[in-house]
């Protein structure tokens, strides 16, 4: 089977699962094409706007919390669906489709519901369209569409909210989280073993994940220094220019502080194993990779599409959401000094009802695609 996977160039949150699933499909003996959704529709201006708007909002999360909820409406979804039929998009997408001829389309972005499925239907293409809710706990209104052949989501809270928003329950499937290849085949390490391997000290360690864009501040570091906490901090991610400057000034003021900045790393699993807690913006991939290795996550900037993480953490007790830096340090300070809380966290992870397996997810998609092709499009010969 030949599978098309579309991503949107707005951070790594959509590209990473697309690549993870592509690798899994190939391991299972299928072929794939991974492409930028807006490139396939020949919409470079929209692509530029999407990319730069997201980066701007990451720099100013307070604006994101105000703008994105107001933009995520059924009315805006109807506008996108209008242009999925009445623009150059269908023609250009049709040309892309004729060139690649996929048997199935998988989109780890909510525009599967507002743009791709309506366009496929308008063109009369006989191909299943599946949406993967890359935010894992939530599907924006723009992604709600019961004409999708399947909406996949990793969490029960995500499924509950999608149904509440109008998605038909029979179109929703709970799925494993698609770990990227290096995480899928890495061996978990004991905390001490990981620290020794990475040249770290054996003490309470916080992993600050600045995400694919490397956007952040030193506010958390300043608060730890001010309290005189004997911690070790690791910051991963290629620092943006403004963040890099802040870190340079912080190191000059605090030369003895145990701060490690390895940049973008391919062995992120080793750093997660070495830490006691991971913290940062609510990127779904960073959050789920942390949970897969049984490390709690403290979300420091809760973005709109991740707002139900608060409910998820309240239910499952595997992390915290807190925007206030002093309160973030309060939470971690109390956790670091409380063996009972740490033991309770271990038990919470043991009971966590999540699975992490790209190959298993890819197999689900293949089976569902064959079923749609057989029943909806009456295809009898399916590779």
C-alpha cells in the first residue's frame, strides 16, 4: 500500500508524527510520501503565514492564549471548506494526487477535517482520509468532521472532547502514540546509568525542553538560583537568537550554576532517563516521550490546543500545569523533597492507560484503510 502523510510547517509537532509513521509503514513493507500540506495545494503564501504566525505566538504565549481560541471556530472551518472547493487548491491538489497516487491519506494536523477531506470529496477521489490528532488531548474545532474516514487520538479525554464537539463516536479510534524511530528502538536506562553516560552529577535534575523552535527565557533558572537549590538543569533544543543571548548573560552572572546546554540532541531518550522531571511548553511530542519513559512533565506555558492536559494530569497524576515561575519552582521543590510523592508518581505511571508504539499504530491504519477501500470504494484487490 502507498500512504501519503501530510504535515504543516508550524513547529515539529506535525512533522515528527508524520515521519514516525512513515518509518513504521516502511518497516511493515509499505511505501510512503511525506509532504507539506500547503505545498501540495500550491499555497506558498498561506504556508509562510502559518509558519511565521506560529513562531510569533511561541515568542508571545499570552497572545496565543487569546488569539487561537477565537480563531478555532466552526465558522472559520466553514470558510476553509469553502476554499477547499472554490479556489485553485483542488486543481493543484488533484495534480499532486495524480502524480503520487496514494492508496490512503494520513494527516497529523486538524486541517485534515477542514481542508483535505472536503477537497478529496469534491474531487471525487476514492481514497481514505484519516486524521491523527497530534495534540493528543484535543482536536481543534477546525479538525472536527464526521465525514473523515477515521479520527485517531491517543487519550480518552481527547476522545470525550471530540464527541462533545460533534465528532461521531464511531469515527474515532484510540491509538498508540507514534514514537519517532530513535525513541522506538532505544533501551530505557536507569537514572544513574544515564547520568554517568552523559557526564552528569547524580542529583535532582530538571530537563528543560524548549521545543523545536528553541524559544524560552531564563526566568526558571533565575528562580532556582535565587532559592539556592542544589539542582542540576539541562536545557535541550537549538536556542533561538533571543534565547541564546539570555542564556549567555545568565551563565556570565552564574558561572558555578550546574547548567548543561547540549543543544538539539538525537539521544533525547538518554536525557529524559537522566532527569527527575521534564519541563517546558506543552509540546505533545515532548510530553508523550517523557511519559513513555515514566518521567513526569511540568507544563510551563499551556498553549490553546493543549488546554485539556490540565484535566488529563488531574486524572492521571503524572505531571503538573503551572504558568507562574515561582509556583513551578514550588512544585518541583516539594516533589524533590518528598519520597512519598515520588513513589506515588511511580504508581501513577504503572496505571497510565497509554501505549507508545508506531508500528502498532501503522498496522491499525493499514487495516482501517483496507476496510474503507473494500466497503466504501468496493476495491477487491488491495496490497
